[in-house]
């Protein structure tokens, strides 16, 4: 990609998460220092991980049950 390319590069970071309430926020904040779009895939957490991520502006995809990798 050159500087004269009319389409700027768009980057999205996807973060898998399981039971990360209280920790996911700091990760999202650091990532958002570098990119605008953050997606958190909450893998069936029941601890508020998804709510914390959404409150910080991440898009959250939720699995109803833990599905692992």
C-alpha cells in the first residue's frame, strides 16, 4: 500500500474473552489507543465481561455457552 492509495487501511481488532470482568477494560483501552474498531467475542462468560466491554465502546458478540477455541 502506498501513500497515494485512495483507500485508507481499516483495521479491526478481535479479542476473545472468557471470564475477564475486571481485566478486559484495560485491554480494550490500550487497544483503542491504536485502532478505532474493537470486537470482543464473549465466550459464555457469566461475570459481566460483555457488559464491561460494551460500556467501553467495543462491539460484543456473545456465545450463550462456552465454546472454547
